[in-house]
């Protein structure tokens, strides 16, 4: 697989290099030079999840990883299902929350951990994964890498802006997993990560690698579950399928659009955001004007400068997709709650992120279309919010119950780069 830097097309890499570098020069994102359509989509749809996923990833990645090795990495990473739940006649939820940290980020996080552990197994020096999380990336990355030799993980998150349970899920592991609570918001955490990658002393000294949704391995892993969704839709309902994707950094949507570019016959996409509506406003006006990030119930989507957006632009610019296949819609706090209650009436308990995607489907779906909204997190991950909105208790699934009683091991830091840098060297020198 050949990739180039969207900010400098002379910066080219293969898949393994792109995974290890994360970002290219000038913080540019890597993008595939060629996305060749699959010739056997129908045949693939009939295969079991991991077998089909290996075939798709092998098609994309090419000889950078031997097919048999790749198949093993996929088996290790995707060791839980992605069921499609029917919510109404023409509406389904793709439940992506049956992994160890109960959110879709387990797919990308676990595949990336497998690939990196394969690529660095003979390294002399350990690498450092440095990543910012607005909630779920942290947990997925922490669990995916916990106990993997030769890899240290440092996770930054906005202090007090994620749920206690979410925090416990990644800050109680210890070992090679280090967590830092930053006195600011998620965008500030992302800026700190960017600053560290721009600082050669830190980048090279600690062999930095990023693991957030910009890493190409995470994105490719996520392509696979759009095929999985399709495979579970009854044959006679597959002609007008619309995906509604609850979006923050827009990695999930990018992956879906790559699936379409590969030939999966998705009709169109709805990018669903909360009040952090940079993309819906841009899609309506043509003007890119991010506002300060606001805190919402769907806090994993509290992002006003989505870092994967340039890849979506590239999919249009390089002619893989037509702009008409995308619409964008913001759902405010009130309607997020309305949607959660509507879903409960239909017998489906959901959390704010998925509810936003459901709401914009309801607003947009035509009579002949079939809608799939992505269930990006287990409702119990947002227990307090869900219980408040729905007025009924929900129980904790096992992974959450286990860490709920443990103590947080995070360090507290202000949002200055100097304090982060000092902390990193103290932890890892
Ligand atoms: C990360 C996250 C999102 C947003 O995904 P992006 O790929 O960043 O757009 C949505 N819902 C939940 C629960 C998440 O954790």
C-alpha cells in the first residue's frame, strides 16, 4: 500500500511506515495513493466477519504484511462481534460496543496494537504511544496495548470532562499505561500531542507514535464493520442503505466512505454531530469557521476542529466519491434527549452519541431507504446521563463493573507544553 501526505505529496510511505509515523511532515495526514475497488463484494459479504475483514485489509495493505500474518493479527484484534439490531421496520443500529472497552474504538485500537506489536517486535528501543482522548480512544488504546512488550502508552484527557467510569476504564491499568489529566478541554490535549510531535527532542528521544483516529491502521480496521453491517441487512433491503455516523473527529465517517469507495453499495451518509457543528455549518455555507468547543452529553464528539476532515475532502477531490452522497446535521442537547426517549419507546436503550445519529436519520430518511445508525458506545458507559434522561436504572456490564471500584492512577497537569514534556521524560527516560 502506498500513501502520501495530504500536505506534501512528495512525502510518501508504505503502510508499515505510515502506521509507525502516524502523522507526516507538517502534521499532514497520510492518504492512500490508490483505492482500488474490490471485484468480489458479493462474495465477501457471504463470508464470516474475520475472514472477510482479512481479505479487505489484505486488498488494501498489499504485500506490506504477509497475508497469513495479517489474518492472524485480524483474528487477535476482532475477537468480538458487531451485531446489527433492528430498531424499527427500516432502521437498524450497528452495535459496535461489544469489545473490551464497550466502544467502537476497540476495533481500531486493537488492530493498531496488533500491527505495531508485529512491526516493533525486533526494535532495540521501546516506542511511546502518545495520544489525546475525549473519552473512548483512551480506553480502547489502553486496553489494546496493556502488557504489550516494547510499547509504552501515554494518554492525555481533559480533566473532569469525561465520565468517571470512562476515566476508570483506562486510568486504572498501570504497568505500561500512563495517563495524564489535563486542566483544559480536548482540543488543548490535541494541541499538546501535536506540540510533542513537533519537538524533535521528544519525538525522536521517546520514539513517539500516535494512536488516535489519525492513524491509518485504525481507519482501515473500521472499514471492515461497514461490510459487516451490510452482510446482516436482508438481501431485499440492500439497495438504498443510508449510514448515519455520530461524528467527532470524523474517523468513523472516513472509514465508511472508504468502504463505499471500495465498492460497498452504500447509497449515502449522514454526518451527525452535536452542538460542535463545524462540519454541518461548513457543508451548508462553504465556510470553515470552527467555534470554541462546547461540552455536551455526547462528550466523545466534543470536537470543533475534526482532525480527519482533510481525508474526507480528499475522497471527493481525488474523484472516489461524489459530494452529493454526504449530508451533515447537528443535533442539540434537547433533541439528543428526545431521541433517547423515542428509542426507549421502541424498546431500544441507547446513549447520547448513537441517539444523535438516530435523530438525524429520522429527520432525513425517505420511505424507500433503510437506515443504519452506528451504536458507538454501550449505554452503560454513559450510565449517569442515560439514567437521568430515561429515568430508569441500567446495569453495568462486566468490564465496567470490574474497574469501577479501582483507583485512578492519573497524574494531574496544567495545559502547558513544558509541564507535559518534563513529565514525559520523568516517566520514560
Ligand atoms: C470517538 C467517538 C465518536 C466519534 O468518532 P469519530 O471517529 O471521532 O468521528 C462517537 N461516539 C463515541 C461513543 C466515540 O467514542
